[in-house]
C-alpha cells in the first residue's frame, strides 16, 4: 500500500536548534510508520509560508518550530482549498509552544513524531485580523510585541525569561491607547495598555492566561487591561499574567465571534508572535484547520 505523503519543514533557528541533532530519528519514525517523507529546511521564517502554499502535493505537512513558524504555515495553508489542504502536524521545538501545549502534544520530539504518525485529525478554530490568520493569540499594547524584538540567540539561550526582560525594558516609554468598538449592542471606548484576542489556552508560555479558552468553540476570548496609573496597571498586568482572577470592573473579558476595533492612533498588532496588521482591525473567527494530535 502506498504510504501517505508527508512534508517535514523545519526552522533551524527555533528553540535552541534542538531538532537538528534528531533529524535522522524524526525521518526514521515517519518512514517506519508508512509515510513517504520529503524534508525542507526553511531558509527564512517567511519561507515557511511559501512552502505551505505549495504543499498541495502532500497529505500532511509537519512544521518543526515555534508558534511563529506555525502561524506562518497556517497563513500559507489557508490559501489552499479545504479539499486539497494537507493536515498540519506540529513538532514543538520553539520557545513557548503555546499551541502544542493546548493540543497536549508531548515535549519529546520522538514522542511528538509518534503522535503525528498515528494521531487523529482534529479540527481547530482559526482567527482572522484583517487579512491575516492567527491560531493562538492576536494582541496589541504593552509586552505584546516582545517576541519580535528579542534577538533569536538571546531567546534560544534564555527561553521565556528573555520575553520578560525585554518587556520590562519597554515599560518607561509605553503610551496607553484608546480602543473603540461595539459588542452586544453596547459601545466601548476604553483607554488600555493591553488588548488581547485569545483562541488558545496560553500566551508566551504563560499557561493560565486564558484558562477557559477553547480551540473549538467558534468564539474568541477578548481581554482588555485598562490604563489605571502605573502602580495599579502593573498590578493588573501581573494578575493577568499569573492567571489570577482580576477585578472584573477593571479587566474586561468577554467572548465574541466578530469585532471591529478602531484606535486613536495607528497601533500594530502581534499575531502568534509575528507582526500583524496595523489598526483599525476587523477581528473574526475564521475557518477551521485540521491538525494531527
């Protein structure tokens, strides 16, 4: 019987480069499970998106990288019709691996390979901001673009600690911004330091940030932290980041399937740790994508 065709795409710079030493093991596990394997080394992060767009010739595409690599792959795959789109497998070799955590994938590369090789197809939600897809989180404001600013070598050496150190560096120069939108017939005008739209359970490796979020409910979790003077703002951010229950009157949380948000000045968004569109934003639930887990 002809095996399933599988394309393995790996980012050699992701997560302490821990895949390169196990590449032969990864290929062996997939081949022994009956897969025809072709391997592509991504020359750049953007290369991942282009490879995904061209992957109509395989049944499965496996991305070895972090959440940013998965983000780029999903944006490429969504250019393919559902009938031709390959299922997505994930080898979690990045720094945070939030989507892999939400899907309960093993941290061990060989064990994750076995899950992909024998795993079942599972459909999860995607989100859309303007014309870009995201899988785990879309955000804007304080600390949200840290992953874009941290040098890859520092990130690979310090892991999640690099995010927090860079985040502290941005505090003195950060300016709150105003968001305006309608939800359930009510108009919101809020001065915020953080605006977040979550699809997954965790963000930046913080596992309790959105503990009740679901990848399959057709809804997005909206979270806003208001500007309340720096001592109070820092306290609210710490509570949110720890997953602790914050004052509902101050930290606003609700579910939505679609939202149109304007801001008082141009604000860039961050999607799954990658650069996202500038405001205004049309945020909505997108079509589902098939993953192997």
